[in-house]
């Protein structure tokens, strides 16, 4: 049921806008409504773009139809309006009001189904299951315009009794001996279990050890590989049994394959895995089948780069190198494959890999994450649970259907594809996704592919898009033709006229406009150019359309330059030699120019008497002048609509109704009133009596306390009186009703108490004595600590002295020994 699908075209932009606003809401709840307004306004603005800017593509029909939402008129109803009417207008406009019937160009997206075989199951297809159809339609032709998405509905149904090819690739190093025996015993059970899923089941077997070169395997002096006792000679990969329907033959082959061994702990599993994937003919992979490859091991694996240990520097080429005997032949010449190569090969050949391991599970889970459409299961130490593991992993893989396409593989592809579906829940709203889970045999899913051309190709306008069910062979091929040319521009078109008089005999009249020959330009090819490098314009004419040489755009970006003259886009709203005058600058936002109180002159309002402001929105008055001051806002701000907008001058911010207050200044107006307060109240200060009477018009009020006076905008001022040595305080406040300042002075002056000389002297003496006593105590404490350390060091040295035994130099022993020489001679005789 695709009743809701076709609404996608109408609402997709609104959905994207609401989605973006919702994301902003999630980030900050308080900004939700602001985000909604801004984003939706942006979307509306984007949708209004063709209405306002299609006219910018008046140069040719080709440019017009390449702009989304635009249509072209090649022949007007009234030929006299040709110079005033735009040929490229919004597709939303009723073009029949200006264009002759049959002369409007507005190609629409269209689709034609070229192959649509019905969905089938194995029992309704061929005997061999080679003609099973799970995706319909299979091929369509699509004609698309740039920027206008088109929805293509298609169906997928998971066929019942779909063929399954299962290839069991096993590590046959010495540690996997018991696993091999159990696999041989359980081979028939595995086949029986899979045949319950499909009657078209085939089973194959392959084995691997490692590269038979040092240091991966032992080699004697004669170059012979050495393995474990009673083991076969090691090998890299052997295709023991291609895919076959006889499960007994599988068990016999597994049982007959001997165990081998290698030198290091990692195995050459990736070499074998890649060969089992890419050798489609040797393994026997069918064209239409669910392809499962079970990779069973208990060890880690060698990967790209490890071959350097054996001097193997050539990277793996990803090709099949299995001989007629089923052995991998290039193990000593090519390095191990990379994980990326395994992933690419598995996707290209639609292989589902099941890593069934009895050790290093975390390593193989990470490997599974890097290889698409693969899974990992934990085998028992003796692989006794292999049947249940393969069955469960098959259900896990088969229960999800995912769409893929070849857009990313097309260099510079201008296509953008999105997928929508409601999966199995027909009552749920359609949503954007390319996968569904929980699929069982016989389930049917409706998909919608929304295809959009983002840009017009520079050369070939045909593109082939292929949509495929991942790991299956069913494909929807979409032949896309980009609508980028107008028929009226083609050679032999009915109204196409060479050397047309309307084109000053210097161009071709096609689609109602002139295509000028080299060296000519302009709407009627009336302008000639000597600039061979740019025949459609001349440097001198282009300069004539620039109000300022530094301007980046001709005609202020509001018009086109023709023969050195600006043709404005939207007269009379946009006028001027350079299209620099725009009435929108005089619009007050309510649709009224200059608020109805002035005249718009080149984007500037000339206001009537008594009104001011950018849009004549403010009455002129004298509310910005402080009484007695001729400068508005005290010279510290700007008067806007009768109110002062105060400024920051020299890092000082001015405030107040007339910007007369300065919170950061040292005194504000305090300094201004200081002299008059001193002479009027205290008869002191720098002003003489005559100066005081002539210049000071203030009449300060005298109070004994200023408590309660510093309120309601009043400012407190405090100054020292040099003549008395005391301080005097007063406040001032501006009275708007009387338009003067009200000053209150505190009398008498605030004088400091007399200095207590005796107290100061005694205090100084006490401090000096205290410092001396503290210094003596500190010296005594430090001396005591020093003596204690020296005594402790002396005691340590005394205890550690060891006295040696020495003879006194003045000591003489009491006995001595003398030899009689004569007696010695007699003994010798």
C-alpha cells in the first residue's frame, strides 16, 4: 500500500525542517519555538527561491530547466512584451497567461517500467531455483530534473525454500583435532538441520593451516616442512570438498582430512578465507543462493604486513589462486590479505561469514564489526554445539533485509538516494530507513527509493543506479536520464533560425532567445567584443556596470550587464544606473514606504517636516536637550525618537535621561557644583563673594544630616575644605518638572576628631618593646634548637666509633729469638 508514499514529494522539505527544529529543541528546550520559527522560515524562503530567482536564468532554456522549479516560454502571446517579460519563470506560475500554447518548456520527472517479473518462490520458479524473483520490478527507466526528487516504489518478498550454500572452512592445526572429529560426526545432523530450512541445500568443506615457509612452519635443512608427530604436511588452504548435496560425502571428507601443524600461534586463516570467497567456480557458489561461510578456529590470525617476517613483500591481489587439486598456490609470493580486502570481497560476492570460534572471541567480534554482514558465535572446546551455532547465526543473518546501492562507487556521482518503508508494520507511519528486521520466509515489504539529481553532469547525462538486497543477488536497475537539454535548442528544431535578424544576424534564434556567435553578446547579439578570451563580454563594458572597481558584483548583484548597461531584475522597485537603489531599504516592515511620512529616494527616506528616523517613524522634538544645553544628549549620545541613546566615550559609560550621569567618573557633576556650594553655604573655596553672586544661581538647602536624601536618583558628593581641614557633603538631583537641580548640603562640616598625642606615643613605645622581646625569644628558641641538633649529632658519632687493635711504637717485647751461625754449620755437616 503506497497511499502515503506520494506525499513524500510534497512534504519532504517540511519534514527536514521540522526534524532540524526538533534537534535544536533537544539541545535546548527554551529555544524550541525560536528554532521552529527560524528553521521553517528558512525552508519557506528556500521554497520561494524559484519564484524570485528563476528570472536570473533568462539567458537560455537549458539554464532555466536546470534550475529546480523553473519553466521556460519560447514564444510569448504578445511579441511586444518580449523585452519586459521574463522567459524563465516559476513552475508555480500560470505560464499560459504569457506564453503561446505548445511553446512552454517544463519537462517533468517520469518513469517507465521496462522489466517487472512477478515475485516467485522456489516451487513456482525453475527446478534448480535459478529463476527466483524476490525483488520487483527489476528494471525501470527514469527521466529526472535536477533538484526534483522522484519516488520509485518496489517490493521485496523473502522467498520460501530459498537455496542455501554453506561452506565450512576449518582450522586443521593440531589443537583442532577434537573439533574435526566432532564435525565429522555432526556433519549429517548439520545437513539435516539446514535442509529443514530449504530443500535446495549444499554443503562444502575447506581447511587451512598457514603459509609453509619460515617462521610460520618448521623447515629442515633440505627445505622440507616439519610438522607434529603423526600429522600431515602443513599447507596454506585446501578446498577439500566443493559445495555438494551429499552430506555423507561431507562427513567422509572431514574424517579423512588429517590434522597438521605450524610453528607460531596465529594461523593463516585470512588467506584461506579470501580464497574461499573469491574462488566462486572452484568452491561452487551458485548464482542464486544464500551464501554462508563458516570460519572455525581456536587461534588468532595473521593479517596484511605479517608476510614481511618471511620476506613476502607483495601485497595480496585479492584474486583466486587455487589449482586443480584445490590448493592455494601463491602463499609464498603474496602477503596475507587485509581486513578491508576481506570486507570488500565479502560484499562483492554476497557472502555471509559466520566466525565460529572456540577462543579469542573478543578479537573475532572486533573482526566481525569490520566485515559487513558477518556474525560471531562461541563454539564449545570440541565444537559439539556447531549445529546449533550455525542454525542460530543463520536465523540472525536471514531475519534482516538491508538495501544497498552503487552511488558511492560512481566517481563524482550527482545522485542522492533515500529509502522509505514501514517494514512489516503496515499501520505505522512510513519512515526513512534502508533496513528491516524480524523478517521470515514469505514476508513481503514495500520500499520507496527517493532519487534526486544534485547536479547536472558535464558530459554524460545518463546514469545507471543499482539497488540490491545485501547478500542476495536480486537487483533493481534504474536507468536515469538527466533532463538537462531543451528540444528547441537541438539541431533541426522547428523554430531554430540561423543568422536570425532578431539576433542582429550575429547569432542563432532558439527557444525564443539568441545564442550569439563568437565575438558577440547581448540579448540580441547587439554587442561586439574584441576580447577573444571572453567573447560574451568585454572588459570595458563590464567595468561600466560596476559602481566601484572594488565591487565584487556587476549591477550591485540586482541586475545583469548588457553592453555596459545594467538591466535591473525587478524594476521599478530596483532602479539606478547600477541597480543600486532598492525600495526595500525604505520599507518599515509593515509594507509602507517611509511609514507614509516621506519619499523614498534611492533607498533613503526624505521625511516630511516634524518626522525623522530611517523610516520616518520618529517625531522630532526637543526631549533630548538638557535645560540650558544646546547639545543633544549632553554630547554623550545620540537622540533617537526623542530618547537619548548614551555612548561609551574613552571607556567611560554615560547614563541618565540626557546622558549627563557618569557612574565611573570621579565626581560626575559634583565638581561642577563644588565651588558654588562652598561659597554659598560655608563662605569658603576658590570663588570670591563677587564671583559667587554672579555665577552661582543655586540655592542649596541646609540640613544637619543627609540621611534619606541619597535616593530617587540623587547623587552624594564629598569634598575636603582646605581652609578648615574638614569635609563637606552635599547631594544633587535633577527635577524634571522644574527643569533644574535640587541641592541639599549637610551643615556643619564633618571634621575629624583631635589627635591623641599621648596615646600615639605610648602605642609606638609599646610596639617597639614588643618587637624587641619577641626578637630575643625567637633568638633563644633558635639557639636551643641548634644546640640540640649538634649534641644529637655528637652522640651518634660517639656510638658509631669502632676502635682497631694497634701496637704501641715504644713497646718492646720481653723475649727474643737469636740464631747461632756456628751451630747451623755443624748441623749441615
